[in-house]
C-alpha cells in the first residue's frame, strides 16, 4: 500500500513569508504527527492530530500551526518565516491504537524548506 | 524528563561484519516503548525495530536485533552481516506512557552515522 506522502519535497521562501506543507497518511491511519529536523536540534516533535483534533503539541512558537481534515490528510503552516525555520519537516502516520506498547510511526520523505 | 542519548556520532564497519549502535535512555515512566529508525540520504525515516518495556525477550527483525538491558536503561541496536545499503543515519527513539493515547510524540536521540566499507 502507498506510504506517507509529503508535498512539496523542496521549497525556498524568504523571511517573513508563510508556507503550507501537506501530508497524506497511509490509508486507514488516523494519527498524523509532524517533526522538524535540523542539524543543530535534531528531530523535534511539533504536533499530533487525531480525528481532526490536535492531541499533543511540542515546544514551538505559535507561528507553527497545523490542521487535519476528515480524510486524515494534514497540513502544517509556518507564518512569518525566520532563517532558523530552514529544516526538513517530516510527517508520520500511525494507526493510533493506544498505549506505549503499540504503533510504530511511518514517516514520509519530508519537505525540505530553505528560508533565505 | 525523558531523554535519549546516542554517544557515537559516527561509526565504520566492514561489509558482512556485525555492528552495535549504542542507545541509553532516561525515563520515570513504568511503561514505555523504544524504537530504532534508519534515515538514508533521501530523508525518509524507516522503522527498523521496536521494544516494549515489559517485553520479556529482546526484539529481532531479520538482521536487526535489539539488546535491551532494562536495569542499565540501554537499548542497543545490533546489525548482523552489514551491507553497503546499511550506510545511513540511525536514530533511537522513545515513546512514553505519560501521553495517554498519543501515538505521535517520539523523543529522538541525535543519531549515529553508520558507514559500511566494502
């Protein structure tokens, strides 16, 4: 079955602009999470959505937001871009069956954002 | 607070040999899950193996095995018979039970870059 699909794969923006990234999870997966990966900070959790509701949120400013649609597809938005927002943004989906013992995350290939 | 430590920034291994990638973790949760992911240069994170904190046996998935030592809070990944395609970044991660039904919040280590030599 198709994996997690992220679009666009690459994009370049300038400071002050905003960007929207899209993620289509694996069919049947209801949980979508977003991560930011940078050389300095590594992989950091942004937020998680389940059934169109934000279920968990990482420690990022309010410029970072997201949403999930009824078909489980998710978008994340970054407003007023800063140079430090340059990163690989990874989306992951899971079945979300609950508990710490279950449910590996399946990741997409990411969207690489460069802010000039 | 939960934390994952990977102390090896980079490692080399000869093709067909075994290699161990180190991971230690810190958590006060009685129930937690430990994961290893591989990230090739394409960027995608590929799930390799999972170990639950209450699992009695070490997890194995093909050439991958997890050396889980709960008392020492270590979860080392062992790759047997290394292949050139194993060259990639490897990340250890943990999910805790504190987040209830939340599935998506994994805490990652900084990663180890593995290079397989022919």
